[in-house]
């Protein structure tokens, strides 16, 4: 019998294409027992598609009838906090989609309840599972980078405003490009600095393109209903003088359709993450070391395994509840500064 009985909350694409397929690759470890969505028709359709026995529109009924011990939350951002708190109160481990919540206070509340109840709360920031990130962590641990003192992190789309769902609805999502895209590379940058909280945060947000409308590469959007930022920049400084420069966009007048990367600068070496290049010295000469044979893994599957490892008390690199609270604090301070 599998160790975990999992329930999915949220009936959208991220559950359908990411979380359910990953969980179903681990039949000896986990059995998906239910899907819950505010729209029962969506819940039933998703459950039927993946041969999941139960569908609910009411989470309380799901807990009573199915007794899950793991919950995966795939809802709009505004529902992360209430559904996570409910799941933790029911004694369930939780894997929540990013961003953790709408505010730092919500994220701290979630972390506090998980800690009080002895449960795992983690966030689905799966870029931690790339081979490139694993190699960076090895280089850092081996001292090849020395002291990391500056990071440039960006996740940019040229015209990638989603034309569906709640992505441009501020009440549901809390923000735009920073909440949806920038959160991924911000998590990595903070991780590289051991998740220290910055001493200062300076941010700017923009909505010129989103409010103007135009041609998009991810469907049409309604500029009159565009309520979030289409681009965000931030500068974070730390007490040890380290710094992070962050930039992220749904829409930006730049060349590449999509550009996601980190550049990490240390006292002994530096790294460009994608494709992985180590900038260093060899035999007294400057050298760039490339790694052309890194394999591409199923990073959603690896992050799901990392979460389940954490639930069992095993070593794991999944984004923790405490890290999620720091992450939300930085995001909130960026918006406040802007």
C-alpha cells in the first residue's frame, strides 16, 4: 500500500499537465484519491481523465470522505493561503504552487502552522531540480566560486502576457510578472545566498504594454482588464554587501521571445547558469569551462520526489515553508518600494 494518499486542489492546467502526471509516476509511494475544484464539472473531468476516483467542489467534504495525508494546491494565488491552512489543520503535508501566497504575513502564518503541526509545507519552485542548478551548488560547496557577492537574475518574455485565466487579475494573483515568472529566478538567487533576508529592497514596476494592448505570443489579453505589472526590476542589497539585480517581464521590447538566466559572481569564480558555464582561472590563465553533456530531467517529477522525501524526513532541496516566507517578504517589499 502506498505511503501517501494525495488530493489535488485546483482543476486547471498545472494540475493536469504537471502535478498529476508526476504523482502517477510514483505508484509505490503515492495514490491520488481525489480532485477538488470550486467548479465540480472541472474537478470531475480532470478526475475522469486521470482515473482518479473522487471529485469534489467542497474541500471539507473531500477531507471527510477521502482522508488524504498529502495535498497539492494548484489554485489561483489568492487561494493558496486558505487552502494551505485548511490542509495543515487537517494533518496533511502540503505542496503548494508558487508564489507562496499574496503577502508575507500569509506565508509566515502558513509556515508557523506547518511547524506547530509537525508537517511539511513546500513550494513548487522546480528550477532547483535542473542539472545546472545542482552543478552550481556543487561548485559553490567545493569552494570554486569563493564568496558570492553579486547575482543578476532575469526571466523575461517579449510579448508573453497570458490571454487566459487570472494572470492579469490583481485580486486573484496579487501581481503580474514578478509573482508568476520572477519568483522562480528570485528563489534561485536567494538560495545561492543561503536565503538571507536583504537589508534593502528597491523596486520598480511597469504596465505600459499591458495597458496599451497589442499583439501577443500567448494569446490576446484585454488591456482594460490589465491590473498587474507587465515588467518589474529590483535591486536587493544584503548586510554583507552582497547584491541581487532582478528583472522580469510578461512584455518587454527586447529581442528574445523568452530569456531566463542567472549570472553569479564570486571572488574565485563565476557562473552563467543556462547553458552552464564556469568562469574561472586554470593554471594561471582565464578559462571558461563548458558542460555540453548535461542531461535534461523531468524537473517536476524530481521536485515532487523532493517534496515527498521531505515529508518522510529525508534530505531534500525542495523550497521550504521558511524560505517561502522570506521569498514573499522580498516580493512584498519590492511592490511596496515600487
